[in-house]
C-alpha cells in the first residue's frame, strides 16, 4: 500500500452519500474518508492497531462506490483490503482457512465432492424437515444464515456436463476462453450454460479449460495474498496455452479480480496479457446488439436491474446490461432507485457482519419493491443469493435472474 494513496484523500465528503455503512450510521468512522484517515494515522505511527480499529475497518463492504464518487480516485475499500493483507502477511492460516483456501478452492474436483452432501440434503427432503422443525436454531447464527442462503442446487456442476470445447453455431467469428467461476458452476450452472449457448449462437467457439482454479477473490477476503498470487499465476499460464480472442466471465466478482491479475503480478507479462483479454459477458454481448436483436423473442414482463458492485464500481460496466435488456421485445424496463448501491452480500460480509448486512439489504429490497417489477436481473452470484433470500423472507413473489438467463430465454423464444 502506497502512502501517496492515503494522502490523496482531500476529505471533501463526495463519498459519503454513496457509502452504504455511512448512510446507515452517519458515523465518520463508518465512512470511506474516516477509514482512510484511520489507516493513514497507523501508517504515520500516530495510532496503534487495536481491536476497536479493526472493528471499524471491518465494517467496510469493499463495494467501491466511494471510488466511483471520489474526484481524486481514492479507493477506500481497496486500501482497507491492502491494509488487511499487509497486517496478516506471514501469519499462519487457521485450520478452517487452510481447509478452504488451500485444500478446496484450488481443486475444482474436490469442491464438487464437498458440495455433494448439500445436494443430498436437499434431494432427500432433509432441508424441508430441518427448516420446518427449526432445528437450525440450535446451531450458531452463522450456520443458520449460511443454510438460509442455500438455493436449490443443480443435479451436477456445469464443469462436469460441458465439453472443454463448444463449437460455434454457423460461421465461426472467433474463439472465446470462458472463465467458469466456482459458484457459477456449482450453484448457478443454468446461468453459465446460457452464457455458453449465447456465445455459440453468435458464432464463437468457446473453450472452457477444465483445470482452471478459483479466481482468488476469497483469498483477498481472508488476507491471504500468497494464495491470491498462486491463483493468478496458475490461471494466467493456463489460459495462455489457448489461442483465444478474449476471456469471458459471467461472474462479476471473478471479472473484477481477473482484471487485477496485471497489478497483482506486476512483472509478469503473461498475467498482463491475461487481464487485457478479460471481459464481462455483457461487454462482449453488447458489441453484437445488431446481431442479437432480430433473433430475440418476446418476453412481456416488467424487469429491473441491480448493478452488482464488482461490475458497476469494480469494472465500470453500467450501460451494457441495460442495452442488452432493451433488445428484448415486449420487455418493460423499470429503473431501480440507487441501482448501484450494495445489497449487503459483499463476499462473506452477510455472514460475518449480519446486522449491518441486513440493514443495507432492506434499503435495497424497499427500492426493488417500489419498481413493481416481476423480474430482478443481476450478474453476480453473491447478489443472486442475497437478493433471492431477502425477497423470499419478505414474501415478495419476484423472480431473480442472471442477465444471460433472461437473454437465452428470449433467444429460445425467437427460434422458429
């Protein structure tokens, strides 16, 4: 972390109306400029690291809305993340961190085995019994919250079902590398399947390397910089073996992290070349609006869109998803108030800081309900989980869908 980044903050307050935690508390220590000031004090030796300080900093969702609003380009969320990584540099991982970050995440086959019991838990009807009897009340709150976020899992992970090479339909226009995120494959396989079919329909040959690993975002959350760098090196080198025009992902969190490989591995030309090729699926599809338009069938439905933080603030992608939704005949788009405000998911934030996460989520749910939409679209797995659970808990009969699911549904309706 560079000291210059800390002193760039002018404390102008432009970030305050955009910070989810400040809007809920109106506390300076829960604001971006407050967090930057605290980290600066530590760097200057005027403040010791204490549990109270760490509590203030941990309240940050790292949604990066402050970075979008800052006239000087200060990113308080990234500074907090860097501070956390530096503070934990060299420390030993806990047993749970070792299990998740070293034994599971870098091994997609192990992840698929590990999720098997959860699939059986649902298929055998145990989930309904456990929830009906309130058995989860006997466990720590974190367990109950994690179980509550669990959606209906697909019968098999998408990585097991697709071929490494999906041929283009019709005349081939290029080759795309597809970065299949862990959660997308394990939980939202239908959305990533739709992504592949859309790309193939547009004439792209899609290569999905089966050996690819987690993007490294969970390592950042845990302050595990060495694990992050290992993931960046592995994935960069893996995709460099294929001749692809670009590397597409349909996971907002993955996309934001993959585009940072260049900075994570500053002296690695392979990582730089990798990051330069990374595109969110909406970026690539938006280049082919005129090709898509005549092929889409009618979907007479009211739709609103939630800008996932990793997509809107992390990657600066805002108009492309809206342009794509506007292509669908019959679709009535309802703009969402504070569309780019965080939903409270933020990786594991909704588990580690449940009280604040719920307050942030409620503001988002109130805005969603005000649109009277029947479908809510977003493109990040954490947001999909958080918003589905929140709307279900509020008894709001509203479908939450990934952008590619809705586009693929329209594409299928447009077929002869």
